[in-house]
C-alpha cells in the first residue's frame, strides 16, 4: 500500500489508523489536515527543516546558534564513527527519520558490532515509505548525527515543550515529562495553564501541578519566529536550567494518526489550521507564503 499514489494511500492510511473517513477535498479535523498537508504541501524547504542536521542552519539564521545543542560529528556511514574521539556520554540520532535515537551513557559498554549493524539498518530506511508517506522526509539524506546529552538539574529526564504553531502563531504547548520512567503528557496554554484536552490516555495525563519554566515566554517567541510563513509546524524546545535549546521542527505530529481527547478538540484545533489554496490545475503547493 505504501507505493499507492499519495491521495489514495492517505485515505486508506487515515481510515485504518483512526476509523474515520478522510475527505481531502474538505478536511475539517486536525489530523485530516495533516494528511492533506502530506499530499499537497511540498515546498522544498521542508526537506531541510525535518533533517536533524540541515535544520541547524535555518535555526542559526533565524534565532542564532546559541539555541543549538553541541554536535560532535555527522556521518554518512556507521563505520566512519571514531568512538575514541567521543566523550563518554552522547546521543546518536538518524537525521532522516523519527524515533531513531540511541542514548549512550557509557561508551565502554557499547557492543560496536551490534551498534554498527543497528545504525546501518537505520541508514537503509526511508521515513517516507517507512511511515505514512510523510513527504518532507522523502529526499532527506540518511546520516547519523552525534550530539551532547542534555541534562536538567534535579531531573532524571528532559521535559519536552512542543509548540503547535499556526501561520506563525503558537496556540498551545504539548508538554511531555519523564519519558524514560513514567511518561506523562499535557497541553498548556500560552500562560502555562493546563488545558482540558490531551493526546494520551487519562492515566498518562499530567496530574500534578508543574512549575512554569522561567523562559517559557522566550520559547514561545522563538517557536513563532521559526514557524513564520508556514500554515502549521510544531516547534520543539528543551529548557535546560533556564536556557532554551532547539529540538526539532515537525510538520506531521504522530504522522496524523493520533487524535486529541475529548473528540471535539480535533475539530477545534483543526480550525486553527488554515490550509493554503490549491489553485485550479495545481497538483501540489511548492512555495511558502
């Protein structure tokens, strides 16, 4: 099915994962519009912005390199990595796909044969065909990027702040806690008040009050700067001891498969998402505003 034409594939894919019919001619809910985005919104810059290494140039130009994590190296082949030149702790990610991450807390514990095989497996995968035809990833060069491990003082794992931006305006933040041990999620408004909708089951919802980060307003402004000119993009940041560190830009959260709860918020959030007009005779949109 992954090799079907995108408009046909999207309909099968969306119904399979959500149980809902997809109307590409008049999408209403947020995830319906994500499917439309994948099929029809193809500005070439998206290939750069989803690339975990190439996006750094865009971030540097827009907001400055002080918001970028330290990079130890970028490699096209797993065999080219010289572990002797790396610190004891680091994280390795695939630049061209999602969820391909390896956190190394002691490089002496690595089985280099197995690790190299794993990385070569990553490098052979294409995110576009691996998942739901996420167009932005289709032509991204497969590489491995090695970065510094980020650590928040007094916390065992990082807190993710994922800002949903529509036409360059942040509407809310999707916040994730304790991914390693007790993953919890909640959505917050721009004043850091917990909102009445979520993306995970109730038992995974943030149930206790958490402190607003001191640089929350700064992260909102940075996200909006990076998101300018796009109908929708989610911009992720970490707050490390009061310093904002860029995470990634995502045009297709959860591949447009996971609904918000309660159900009415799929339409409410979908209303924020103003899709550009596909002109008569135009197959895809290739320019940003």
